[in-house]
């Protein structure tokens, strides 16, 4: 069953929102600056894998500059490192859609344009 968590990263002053799959892998991530809530990351594993499978490094680079780097590892590792809050799917979706709107409404086209 998918899960959604929120954690405050004190070292970087970021609110981090994660969506994880049944195995605990991060599937989507949003990072918001703590002081003003400005989105700095809104990355998707599905999009990243699509560009990697095509070896489309130019598009991947543009994606990373626009949407940031997706965290590696499992959600369980966040539970031990920082206090986390489970959040409803609807809250994650609201944060996700707002962040994507601010950073750019769509991922770079898979064909690189």
C-alpha cells in the first residue's frame, strides 16, 4: 500500500514530502523551503526512469535542473533519522500539484523537446 510522509530537514531548512510504494521506495518527492514554502524539488521516479531507459542525458539534465533530484533509498530510513508525520494522500497531491505548477507544469517531453 502506498504511503505519504512529511519530514522537516533542519540541516537544510526544508519540508520534505514523500510518496512511497508498497516496498517503501520513494516514487515522488516535493521539497519546500522552510522559511517561505517555495518549492525546490518536485521529482518523480517514473519520469526519471523513463529518461534513464532512453539514455536521454540532455533531457535528464534539464529535468534535474527544473525538478530536482529524487531521494534514493527507502522511506523507512527517514523514520529513524528524523521525526516524520504520515499525511493523507490528498495533502500530498495538493503539495505536489502546487510545486509542479511553480516549477513547471509538465516534465520535459520524452523526445527531448
